[in-house]
């Protein structure tokens, strides 16, 4: 079994953390997107925008190795990951799915502890270090009060935070979040994005996240990628990419992108509302 | 409980005598009991009691493993056609007028064959939800073997073979002898070991294939191991006792309501509940009337009652744990 080891200490890694080269993705006999090339560096947050059904989730699942790429190469720190086994992938990528499939009433603490699966052998019980990492992840996201609750019975936002905590307990180098703010109230959206932003900064995590709120790119992203028609339309800083022109191409809506707070942040308002 | 079950029966044994006998056996002293009593204990009661506990434990453990693996609390060990295959094997054996031991062997082989066919079909169909394909293939193959059982019942000699087939399908431990245990107990032990070792991984499987893979689990390999372990146990159980419903469905469900879904606690509690439940039911079955009641009938009757009394009030107190998640 290949070991999921980090690069040797002292090794200077010049390649970007994640490199995607000319990637085609989709399902057998059905290509969803093609010709995608982009990189994500350490500590960088990349926000992916695209309309419903554009294939953001499919792209993420392909990056995570849950779907086989139709063509192209994925590299982590310059190394192709095509032959990696699930365990090695799990030690590199943390995943926060859009909908978790879990229906059994595990507690939040048990769920977060599952994030440590890749760190131990198939027969091993969680070690003290595993439990510590899980507790730390729970504390980092401020959901200690939920630890003993059944995770299927907490609110949607709390569940999302629990899933982020699970991904964090995994101690990945790349965090992939599929619409982490979908279905959350305004406050929880802010809390989840703040948590992601600060994790990227404090732990030099590379973050890929998708969202349906272009404004969120200004709140948390270093760069934004826009998918249209299965191709990468634009990629760049939020100020470069989140423009009236790009949003019109992406969502077929006429939008004004208005600066607020000395251009620190911008809001997106459909023009029809301004008249 | 085991001691009580050994003591009960048409041949009365006093608790004191039984205790004295066991002490004598352990210390190697001469038996204080008359020879017939000794025969009843060693040749009839003890094997039967051991078989009941082993079968109950095996069915409950397989049921618990399958419910976690298929992420559904309504799954029972025969979801992949084990029982239908084993029934077909046994019926073929009875139809060919084979000996009791040979019938158990054909039954065991039938159960294994059904699951192997189901797994082969599911592997051949790629690119779909693996769990869904498995369950559908199980239903189809189960129906096919069920049709085979129907055909053989129709063709069977109505005076001799048909009653034997009917009794076998109803499930009974009446014919248990010490030799059965030499195949049943090792099969159950061998099946339990991987389930116990993989308990933490099995928890992760309840999240679904994609999430489990993303958390680092080789889902294909784990599924093969769990299915193989559960099939081995269930086939051995069905081969020695016929088809006993409900234990594999209701017992893990009750265990989950008692200790939660974590397999570390779910597996041992399911094993204990299953063993205790089937032992109690079997003891009732052979002592309640002068004619022994079919085990399958009793487990279903008691299982229904238990299901109403056991899970409904708690489901009311904590409304729809599984449902709550499904609706989100």
C-alpha cells in the first residue's frame, strides 16, 4: 500500500499545490466539461462560479478522485495523482459534500472523528491523537456545544460546520467544499466562509469552493473561476472576474456590480431592481 | 439464561443437579446424574442451546452489518438472496432424498451461490450506484430461487418430501446434533472476526460510497469483505436451522435504538440480543406445547409484537431519526 506521506521536510516545492491540466470530466459516455486548466497555491482560496447543472460538483468529484477524469492530468505538488489509492487521496484532500449521505444518528463528535479514518489502519480504533485532532477541529469551528448531539438532528448550518470540522480533522492540504453555504441562513453563511478564509490563512490550506453567490468571492476568495458551457470562461482575482459582463455570460442576468467601503467589497444587484 | 434453557424441557432437570453435573464435568469427577440425563444434556439440550445462540448471534450480526453497509435500517441479511438460495439448495437436497447432513451442505452451497451470482451481476453492471445495483440484483436472484423452490414443491412427493420441505422452510432447531455445531460455530466465529476488526470502517460506510472514499476507505474491498463475512454466517445459520425471519431485521434495529449506530457498540449488542432472543424463542418453542412450534412462526409473531412495543414509543419520543435526515 502506498503511504500518504508528506514531502520530505526541507524539500522546496516550487510547483503549485494543485495543478489541473487540460482536464475533461464527466460520466461514461458523457462529457460535462473539458479543457480545464488551472492551479491553486498553498493558502489560496479559489471560488468556482457556474450556473446550476454546469458541472461544478462533477469537477470537484473528479479532482477528488471519486470520478475518473475523461482526459487530462491532475497533479499535487507536481506529482500526478492518477494512481493514488483512496487513503493517500484522503490524506491530501478534505471534502465537504453538498449533501452528506449519512442517515444514521451518529453524534457530531463521532462524525468528526470519522475524518481521521485515513490516518489509521483498516482495523485500528481511533487513537488518543485521533480524538485530540477531532476535538481540536470541533473547537476551531466553535461547535463544542454540539459534540454530543445527533448530527442528523442539528440544523443545516450546524451540520455544515460539522462537515467542515470533519474535513479539518482529516488534516488535508487541499480542502474542497461543494456549495458550503447552500441552504444556510445569512449568519451561518458568514460563519462558514470566515472559517474557511481563516483556515486557508492559518494552515496554508489550498481551498476550492463553489457557490451561487458571486459576492461571496469578494468575502473569501483570492481568485475566481467561472465555468460556462463546460469550459473555463475566466479565471482571476474577484475584482477582475466578478464583473457585470462575466455574470451576464454566466447567469444570463443583467447585473450591476457596485463597490462599497472604498472598493474593499462589491455587491451584485440585478439591474432590474435599480430602476 | 443458557443454564435455564438447558434445564427446561420434557425431561425435567433440577437446577441443583445440572450445576453439580457441570462442576463434575469441569473437575473430571464422576457424573452425579443418571445416564439418560447426561445424554439429554450433552446430546440434545446443549447442542440445541448452543445452536440457538449461534444462529441468533449470526443473523443479528449479519443484519447489523448489512444495515450499515446498505445505509438502510430496514435491510435484513437475506437482502442479497442468501435465504432464497439456501432454501433452494435445501429443497433440492430434500427433493433428491439426500441425508440430513447433505441437505445442510446443499443449503449452505445454495446460499453462497446466490450471493456470488448477485455480486457477479452487480460487478458486471458498471457506472451505476453500486449499492442500488447490488440490492436490485439480490431481489431478482431471490425471486428466481424462490420460483425454483415453488417449482420443486410442486414436483415433490406430497406425502413424504413436501412436508419435509415445508417444515424446513418454517425453520427449526429440533434436528440439531453435536455434529452440526462443528460447522456452525466455526463459520459464525470466522464471520464475526472481520466485522469486529472493521467496525470503525463500517461506520464510515454508512455515509455512502463517495463520502467514504473521500475519507480514505477502499469501499469496494470493504464491501466484499463485509458481504463475504455476513454471507458465511447467514448461510451457516440457515443451513442448520432453516429460514428464521425477523431476527436479522428487528434485533439490529432494537440494538441501534438502545446503543446508537456506532458499530463498536452495535455489533456486540446485536450479537447479545440476537443470541438471547433466539434462545428464548427456541426454548419457548419446544416447551410451550407438547407439539413443538415452528421457530420461524414464533420469531415472526414475537418480532412483530416487539417491533410495536419496542420501537414505536421511542420513535414517538424522538420523532423519525432516520426520516428527519432523509427529508433535509
